[in-house]
C-alpha cells in the first residue's frame, strides 16, 4: 500500500460523504461501514512504510466517524459509540489531533447525560493546537456550544460560539481544510447559533441569526425554513410566548398567512389565512407536506434547524 493509494482512498471517502446530503443514515450506514472495514483489513494484511501507515490510520479514523454518524442517524447508537471509540484509537495512533477531537465531538452529541456530554465536548476542544485548521477549530467549538446549550449553560455556549466565529475569521485564503470539516462556514455557524439560543429559550437572539442564515441559503421552502409553518419547535414556539408571523410571509412563501399555535401549550405552529375569519381553516399551500428541496445546503439547513441532525 502506497501513499498515492491512500490518497485515492481518501478522495473516494470524500465523494461518498456527499451521499449524506441526500440520504439518511439508514441508507448509508452499510456503505460507510464497508469502507471502514475494507481499510481496516488492508492495515492488517498489507505491509507499508511508517508514513503510509500513519496516513492510512488517519483515513481509518475518518471512515469510522462517517460510519458512526450514519449508525447514529439510522437509530443504532451502540454501534455508533463503538465506531467512535475505534476512531479515537486510530486517530491517537496516527497522531491526528483533529480527528481525535472530532471523535469526541461526535460522542458528545449522542451522550444522553447532558452534563457528561458537555464534558466530552470540552475534551474535543482540548485537542486543538497550533496546527489545527481553522475550519476544524470552528467545528469543534460550535459542537461544544451545542452541548453546553443542551446542558443549560448559556455563558459557556456564548463563549464557544464566539470562539467558533473567531476561528472562521482567522481562516486564511487557500488554507487547507480536511474535507470532513470543509462545509463549516458563516451560514452554518449562524444556523448553529440559532439552534443554541432556541434551546436556551432566547428567541430574540435566535431569530436574527436564523433569518440571516435563511437569506444566505438557496430559495427556501417550508421544509427548509427554520420558521416553517408546521415544522418542529421554533424559537418563538415555547409555551407562553407570543408567536408573531414572519417579517414578510408573502416574500418567503407567497402565502398571506399568520401563525397561531395548534392548541393550548402546543409547541407547534399552524399556518392560517390572515383574513381574520373564524371557524375551521384549511392549511395553506405553504404548509403542505410536499418534498423538500434536496440541495446540499438546504438539506443541511433542514437537518440542523430541526434539532435532530448533526453536522456530518
């Protein structure tokens, strides 16, 4: 096994990662797992130089994380944890601190105990050093922010978000970024910022950044909008809070509507005509359940703002 061959395998892994923009973990898990197992078999059976072995171990750690995320996304958390542990071992042997930190971040994301998850996320950020690419620093800090938000730690959440934004600001033109972190940009960070402040029940801080992220994406649909008419919990959908209409509903969805809760104490919103009439109203076209846009950015925006997905 040569260095050139490992480079080819890494490029193949990057191409396969694009499947995550279109498919869920239930569809991709076996594909990613087979790639991981094939590389693991090569390392066991083929002789190579120390440098090539180091590169192959780094690739193995990356593939284990890819398979681990698909396992978690597909409803197999135990398999995901095992793959993250294997990723940590391979990253440590390869001396790849970036992938080691990312493995901790993935593990934190699926840890049920919120305080423990925040501690694991802090360990991921502790792997950052002077050689860590800016995109990786931003990714680890934003995942730390999410873990702190879920744990109800607003000060630490804000600190982590600021560190992530500083990392992106420090990124130099042409700086090499690993493919698994290349999708992290200002828009992604705005989405995560909105998620965190939503989780912490700070709608006045969540709405502006989510709106900015929405404006920066491709043409929004109700399924890809953080303020979808009948979607999952939104920044203003907590019980007891006012639920204003979007600033310009006709501009976003060509739908002259206002938002009202589906029922007392409901965390969901329903899109109603704004005519002021009474009685039972039909859902407007904007809240239909047609297929969502599946562009990579729209897909990522949908999964990020729904609160059920993680960054690949």
